[in-house]
């Protein structure tokens, strides 16, 4: 589901300059053909021009620019024409069932309605355009070559497609602003990281630090933990993977919280690494937002990829697991359950920050989640964050504060934060926190969901890590065959996910050893100089320890 969000936004962002001459086809960020579409009409004010689908097909397939298209070439450079041709036929390998089920979720329907205001059928009625667009996307996804923009046009179930170019250019302007602001914020982080690295004493020799790329000295044993929490309305089965080092004393505990639609197997690589360095690692499967829930959505037995209650249930899952372990004779003499760290990715990043003390901010959600504002955003994570409003005023028998005092430090990777917490919620965090962002994250955009929120955290023990070229999926490990996850296209995962996972391992271990394990000799790893030292040219790594809202505002205002 998330991958579809990502491709829509990224393709539209990269190709908005071509919208007028291609009569806004890249608005979809997808391709493949229509059931009966013959012509595409682009209107701007009182002027309307058209191009035949046949002309587009001939251009995309053979590079031929006929008389119909020749009039548009005066607006394009040769390289832009080649880019248009590429956009028309670039495939997205995504399962048609996944597309279909996503487009019937509230988030999918919201996006269709927004696009339906720009792309209409001959009747010009929004409702008929909405259904036509959904039909075309589902049919195009079923094509052997994958979902392409040209196939989307072919599958459009009307003889003509009408595009409002003025509104399309408005969308392009919104996306351009988002991209430019993000680029400036990323550049500000890079410059700040370089400045912090330059302040390192010349006598400090990073090459003398132990190499943390290798597995640790402890032999790791993997076991499973099955628990049932019946105190939240209905029984909640919690299945967790547990990785234990062969230590002779009690060891600190790390909990890893997976993201939406994934499961514990995706973070086996990180759990094994941390356990080999002396941590007990627990990786729960959150029912209601894991791979099983996604499969339920795809087979039609669920209407949502996640219910609003999961904003409470996920942190409570971890609280419950820790509570039960304190009374489990087979674990209590092996685990130091008063020294706990939490790592989370995406929805798991939210989970980690909630346990660290960030409070759900219903005032901020009410401000950001009205329809007019949502119609103006391309931050797709906001559609998901707004689901939490359904919880407001409901009596769940718990406080809005999900903080767990046993948790001494957290790492949030690609977290969603901007509205669910906002500045007021994040300022409640009083323990060490590391936020990891990917510059190319189109699900939880780095500027809105990680960089600006990092500037709101007032705790001095905070770190922002930026993976240049990292996506929302770069740090997610491969799943087990048993989990039967829906595979993601490689262009959505990013260019070098193995390097991204290495970075997460090499930074999480010293961070957790310092703030959860209480071992001070690992603190020299937690600075911009070390990040620069281990940075790889295929995916550069930056780390900063401070960024004020004013500094960020000045950077993005340039």
C-alpha cells in the first residue's frame, strides 16, 4: 500500500514540468492503458486542446513525433522529450489485488477524489471520474508489463479524458515547493553535520575505535514468546521473537517495533547483531498492523490496513510484554527490565516515541485534519496520522501518556510525528532519542516528519541521522518466506538497502550501549565525525546533535 503512495508522489514530483505538454499524464505517477480512451483533452481557462492516445503510443513506443505532438515540442528541450517518453512506459510492478484493495481504503479514496478533481470523464462529473480512474488503475495494474502511464490511459473506461491543466499546475507547484523545501532542509543538515565534524579535536583518532561492523562476541540463541493480553476489550495474541546472548549476568533489553504491514522477521538482521553485542532483543508482532493484517486487507476480510486503536495498542503491546517478563521465572534472572531501549521503524517509530514520552496531540490533529488542509497536502503520512482523531474522547481506560519509565532511550527510524505529536507532544521527551531520516522518503517526508520534528525536541541528548538517498523502506530487512509479504519494487526500496541497514546497526549499537547499557566508552561513536568516517559514497551518512527551529526556518526560506 505504502509503495503506491510513494510512486504517485515521486513520479509527479520529478516530472511536473511535463504536465502541460503531456496533458497531465504524470499526475498519476503510473502508467498503462485505457479500456476505450481515444483522446486526451487538456483545458486551461477557456482554451482546450487535445492529443490522441494513438499519437502518444507511437511516440512512446517508436519515438515518432507526429503533427499532433509537434505543436508541443516547441515547449520542450530534447532531454525533456526523452524524459516524457520514459515516463509513459516506465513500469511499476505491483500486484493488481494490492492496487484494488488500497483504492478502496479511505486513504485510497481520498487520493482518488483529489485526482478526480483534475482528471474527469466527458460528463465532467467528479463522481464518474472517480470511478473511471479507479477502474483504470486496477485494470492497468493487471497488464503483463506492469502498471505504466500509457497503459493507464488505454484502460480508461471512456472515449475521452479531460484534464484541468490550471489545477494540475497548482498541484505541480505544491509538489515543487515540497521538494525544494526538503532539499534545502537536507542541505542544511549536511552543512551542519560538516560543521560539527570539523569541531572534532585533531587528536581524536577515529581509526583507533573498535570496529563495530562485525558481530559481537556473544553467541545468540533465538526463542519465541507467546502471550495473550485479554485486558483491552478482546484477547490480543502477542507473538514475539526473542534473541538472547549467552551472558552470565543480567543484560539490558531492546525492543524492536516493526512498521505497518511488516513483521518481526524484517528486523532479524538488527536483532541478531545487537544480541551478539550483549543485549536481549525482543521483536513483537503487533496484531492489527502487521503482515497478517495486510494479507487480510488483500483477501477482502479487512477494510483497513490498521485501525485507529493501534495508536494505543502498539505501545501497550510493549508495556504488556515487559510486564509479563518481569514475572517470568525463565527470563527475570537473565534480563535487566529496568534498562530498556526501543527501536521502531515508521509506525514502529511512532511507537518508540510514544513510549519515550511523546503525547498524542489531539489539538494539533484537529487543526491539521480538516478536509480543506488535507486537500492541500502531499504528505501522505498525514492521512494516516489523522486516523488517531477517532480515538479522541473515547474511554479506553488509559491516559494519553503512553510513557514507560523502564525505557531509557529510543531510536525512531522514518517515524510519523508531525501531527500525531506535533511540537507540544515531542517536547515531552526527556530521554535520549535518535531519529533516522531518509532524504528520499515519500511516505513520511524527511522535512515534515523527521527534520523539523527533531528541532522541536528540547532534550539535549538527541541525534538526527540522515541517509542521503534513503527511502522509507531502506532499513527494512528481508522477510522470512513464512510471512508471505507483498514484495516491494526495487526502485521503491532504494539503491543500497544493505548499506542503510549497516548504518542502522553501526549507530544503534553504540547509542544503546551508551544510554541503555551505561557503557561510556561507546559515546565517541555518537558524533558527526564518526558518521563522516563510516559514510559510503553510494549512500552518504550525516549526523547532527542540534538544530533549532529558527535555523531550519532560515534554511528553508532561502
